[in-house]
C-alpha cells in the first residue's frame, strides 16, 4: 500500500488532534485546540525538489534524487527555499528553474536541471628549447572516462609515459599500465616524460636593497626539462627595476646532468637612479643636494631644508615645475618609494608681495548656519587706492559650514595660491571661475589669504579675510 507525503501529514495531524483531545479536561477548550491543529497543517505545506543531472554522452537529463522541505508557509515563493539546495554540486551547474508559489493543502513540486561542467585535457611536450608533437587539447564533461592518447606523439621511440606533474612526481599514465581516468571538475594537464631527458632548475635572484648581496633563497624558481648532455634553455626574464648581470642567454646555460641536479642561477642587480632638487626660480636660493645612484625601491625622505626667497614663501616640492604633479609638503606627503626612473623635485613658491592689482572679496548674506558661503573675487584696477576691499567681515560661521571660493578675476592668471591658517596650498591652471572648497573649520578664528599670479608677466593679486567660527 503506497502513502504520499500529503497522506502522511494528514495522518500526523489526526494523531496530534487525538493527543490534544486526550490531554484536555474541558470541552470548551477542545474545539479551540482542534482548530489550532488544523491551521498548523494547512498553513505549513511541503515542497519537493526533484534534481535531474545531465547525461555524460548526450544532452538529456536523468533523475538523481529528491529533496523534501517541510513546514513551508503557503503563499511564499519557492526560490529562497530551492536556491541553497542547488549550490556546491561538484561537477554540475544548476540551470534557471521555475519560480512557484507554495500551494495550500497540496504538495508543491520544483524540478531543477543541472548541466555537467566542461574542462580541458591538455598535453605538453615538457621540453624547453625543443618542440615535439603531442596530442591536441580536448574538452570533456565532468565524469567522462578519458582514454589517454598514446598515439599522436612525435618521437614515440623515446616517449616513456604521461604524468600530471612536469617533474614526474604526479599520477602516471602508461600504455602498459593505467590508461584512463574519470574527468574531474577541473582542467587536467598531462606532461610527457622522455628517454634521455632530465629535469633542471632555474633560479632567479634579485639584489638586496640594503647591500649588494643576494638572498640565499631565490625570488623565483622553475623546473624545466631538456636532453641529457645538452645545454639548458633558461630564459632571462624582465623584472621591473632590475637588470640581469648576464648580457645574453647563452652566457648562463650549462650542461644538463642525468640525475636532475642541474641548477642555473640567474642574478639581477637593482637599477640606480638620480634624485634632483630644482629651485624652480632664477633667484639665489639654497636647496638640498641632489642624490645620485639611488637603488630602485628605496624609501626617500624628502628634504625640506630650503633657504628663504625674497617675496615668496616656500610651499614644498612637486614632481612638475608648474605644480601639476605629485606634491610633497611637511604637512601631507613627506616621503616616496623610488621607482624605476630618475626623479626631479621642483620647489613651489607662493608670492608674498603684490604689484598693485587688487581684488575684491564680497560676502552674500547667510540665512542659515548650514548654507554654503560663496566668496566672489573680482579684480580692481591697477594702482587703486584700495588694492583690495572686504565689503563685509569678519563673519561668524558654524563649524559645519563648507565654504566655496569662486574666483572670477578680469585679468589673466595661470596660478592661484591660498594660505589657510598659515598652511600654503598651490593650485595650477586657469583660475577664472574656478571653485575650490575648504571644510577645515574648527571653533575659533581663521585667516584666509588668496594670491593670483601670471607666470609669464609676473603680475599678481592678493586678497585676505578673517573668519570667526562660533559654536
């Protein structure tokens, strides 16, 4: 006599109702508990997941097994329940399945189909400096019985066997021994083993940073194969920041020994470069001495020892003369790791004098403490009795206020600088209608100085304002 899952659940509910009935002392409570038992069965249904796996030799699918999930709520989607059971199936990948809604008072069934994963079997001649014919690569489904190819081989008289590792320490497949395997859930590479061939080791050593020696253990190592008694075929590789001590590949080759003891050691010295400090002006300024023959990869602490320059404030170093490169200042970036090239650091200067071209800084009304304050900067005529004018200030701000400085001069400038509380910052490019932002507002009084400069005519303009940030 066959019983469905639904019938079993119904039987279970009847037993549960009977137990409730026996345990009750009041008939008034009996009906309430019977109703509760009925609801328990109705609202917690059964989900059945049928799993079908793709066949090895055709595209059909064969039923594999069933998963039952009990006590699922009617009206919910099957997807969240089914998905976890479709993952981590070795060798298989689940196809998209139909989403259903759990039905009340009946079994909900979802069929899931899985394709077999496909991987490649590759054959390698396992020789360096010589090519021999080996079978072509082929793709197979997971679980397929693979008959290893022993026929499409060049120089079959010297062929010994296949191995899953190039040094012969893996699984061996011989024509008179193990000749097949089940395709795993991964690619497989078979390496040819030949008579009269031995393995040898190539080791690459990079020069230390602290001295001119090399570590005892190589930075890189590989195993190659070649004919016994013939020269190795080690390759001089390229490593950034290093140059091989050998001028050409033939200089490093040695004879291959039968016992596999042959080792080719290849050494690389670190490239050396110059670090140049450029004062970036024609004035007599003392700057740090340039460094020569500095090893690649060394950490360089930037030297900020610079003498004063009349009319300017030193604002750090930059990898570009116009300040458009990487900036190094004592308050931001003070060191770098030397790359594989010479580097020049250019001094950056902020002018401290103006030639009479003034600018005006005006302030709109702030209606709330969170509103952005815009400072519009416009140039005045040269020789004005008031080189710059602050129409309103000092001004009280909230500590959370972000201020945008919109510069709109009538003159032509290609550099602009600003000093906030004594810390200089250099910006480059056309400052016309340029907007930049500062949010470093702590409680207290702050001072802002803005400079504009034309690097060709050396005309400049300056504006200054004081901000009071209140709690």
